[in-house]
C-alpha cells in the first residue's frame, strides 16, 4: 500500500508526498468576453495569461474604455458560446470555428476565431492601455444596438501586448482583460454559508469564479497559500475584494444591494483584517496564479472538474493573508 501511495503521489506532484485533498474541483468557468456570462466546461487548458480564452475579448465604448457590469449591467444577459473542442489542450481554430454571442432581442452574432483582424489603439482596462484586434463592423453594430451607444468588440493582441499583474502581489505574471489576476477560486461551502443568512439566496454566478471547489469548510480557501491541482502549483496571492458586480442579478441585469450589504457584516476588512487599515472592502474568494504558466508551453497544463485539490501551505489567518 505504501508503494502504491508513493507511486500515486509521484504521478500527481512530481514526487513529493501530498496530504489528503482538502476539496474537489466542482466546476471550471471561462468568461471569453469580459463581464458577459461564463461557460462551464469539464476541463480547461492553462496558458500564460490564465485559462485559455478567459477574458480574451472585451466590449469598449467610443473612447476605447472597457465596458463592465459596473456601468452596463445588461452585459450580464449576454451569453457566449464556443466550440466544445476549444477547451482541449492542442485545439486550434479552423475557418469554421466561431464565438457565438446571444442576447435578449438580438439575432445571434458569430465571430470567426481564426480570421485576421485590423488593429485598434488606445484600448484601456483600468490602468492599462494598448492595442487590440477589432472584431469588425458587424460586431460593433450588434453591441451598439444592444447598449444604445457606440460600442466595439475587441480581442487581446497577445503577439505584441503584455498586461502584467500587480507586482506587489504576483511579480512576473500576466493577464488579458481580466480585472487583476489570472484565476479566481471560490468554494461552494462559502456560498452555502452566505446563503444561510441571506433573505434571498444568490447563485455562484454573482461572484464569477474560474475555479469552483467543493468539500471544504466555508471560507477556508481564504487561507490557501500553495495548492496543487493535477500536477500544477497554484499560489494564493490576494483575497478578492468585491466591487458592485455581485449585486447585479445575473438573470435580469438589475442592480440591488445584496449580497454586499450582508457581506459587510462579517466579510469586511474590519472583521477579517483588524490589524490593517479598514477600507470597508468585502472579500469573497481568493485570487491565484499558476507557477507553470511562467514556463514555455508544454503538455499537461490542464485541470478538470473532479480533480482533487491539495493544500500544501496555508496562511495563519485571514488577517495575515494578502489583500
């Protein structure tokens, strides 16, 4: 039995003895267009910027500024579809491969995944600005009609652009159009605990994680410093402070006050991080980076729903976790 256990751990983690898993990957979620609906997938390959296809596109306004649900809650109603095979490790798009976009009252929009596009400059997301591929006039007309104001759909230009993560938390890593870090992990246990005290329960799509885990204690993911999933090493780099997006009902696009109002009572700086300056931030989930994303492309950089989650290091308390 000992030999079998040793062999198993060498297969999973490069030879080190692994502890008992703390959780299981329940689902993996990819958000191809920033702030639009996510896609639940059985597996996802990891690229240098996070999961492949995640936040590779963004809708921008007439000034090239990224549109998010903070300003355009109607983005919550925009559904995105990709070929199922797009989430295989070695898949490459063909001339018949499309990103399909749907929204209430709109005809489906098909965006070719392999077409060459013109470049537009002065695209900005938060503090970053650079050039991007413009997805063309048809996409621009579609989003402009949907929002009732001039809009364009652009795609991150990996060939020439680099958007680094905050070096204070994760030096050397990069992202596309996601807010801050390549991955966001949350647990079903945390959501269940929150829903026990909310007057009206909310679904996990309010929090838009990439990796949803299950089987752990509520909010235990706050303390996960180093974890292993399918040979890959993830580092917890920052508790995720939440903006107003979790207050947007993802089924209706209507803004409310919950769950943030309730989270303020027990998930704020004041409660979780009393030795730090209180900013009335609320936290739900943990931002991650993947060490293997720094290396040249190789096979095996993929995680799947059902994978065990091994916690190798933990922060002593949420007060000592970066945020």
